[in-house]
């Protein structure tokens, strides 16, 4: 029987249809040396083919055998997983932690949202991107929900996506504090969970239900 992804094990089937990749949780791509060493040790111990930096600011350990998945995950302190119909890794730029162009603390907001929502269920995959300025290094306009910093606060953007049929999001709020952005995120996710139909992304849900109805729900 052909193997497939095993979401509960955080495992994605590879091209050979025999081995899997796992992606340890690295919030915003901020990894300390100990985690980098752990990823290298696990890759070596379980015979991974290689590791790969991903577009979602994670490090994939590629080529793990199915019988080794549980043991490989047991090596990590953070065993949270997010594949399938879940809220995925939240992309973040360095923001005011280090970038001279940043207007707002994008990692501060991103880490708060990651703690609350990473790996939680959704009608389809749900992606967020948080940028400290309008340059949008974390692609907020191409996410289901994005935020970018301005002098007056965060601007919120909804309905974007990449993939085979990419779509640019649209701005729905400006001048938000971090707390206001977190509150808005909660309302957006509640709306999506109540109205979304698998496998449609948030933008498609908004189009089907109506933008006015969406704005009424999240205002």
C-alpha cells in the first residue's frame, strides 16, 4: 500500500514514497545554537538524507523512515506539529529586534500569535506573516492573514495566498496595537472556522460569504 502523509506524526511523505520529512517547530525561524545542534544530531542519528531550510522559516529533516518517526520526535522538547488542516508556522521578520527599517515589533506579535494558534485546527491550511515595515519581508500580502508595521501601528491584510492560483490580500485595518492585532486575529479565525469549507482558503471563504459579512464579524 502506498504511504501518505501522517499528520498526527508530523510526517510528510517524500518523492520515494517510502521515507518522510519532519519539521521541528522553530517559531519565526529564530533558532538558538542548541536547537540547531539537536536538528543536526537527529538527522545524523536517524539517517536523514539531508536537512533543508524551508520557505516557512523551518528546517526540514528529510528522509526519516516511518519506524523512526516517533523516536525522532521524542528527541525534541517542543513536539508540536502543524501539517494538514491546521494553522501553520507564522513567518516573521526580525522587526525592531534588529532591523533598522522596522516600525513595529513583528517578532513580539508573531510569537504571541504562534503561542496561541500554531498547530490548531482550521478548515484548510491557514498561514500568517508578520512584518515590521511595509517592505513586507514575511509576505503579509500573500498570507491568509498578515500584519505589517507602520509609524502608527500594524496594518492588517486578509485573503492572500500563494500556490498555483496566487492572490493578493486586501487591507482591512490600520494603526493597530499588538493587542488589537491579536484580538482581530481571534475574530478572523473564529469566522473562518464557522464559515470555511474544506479545502477553501480564507480568501475563498470571504468571497463566498461576502466581504461585508466578514467585516461585520471581525469589527
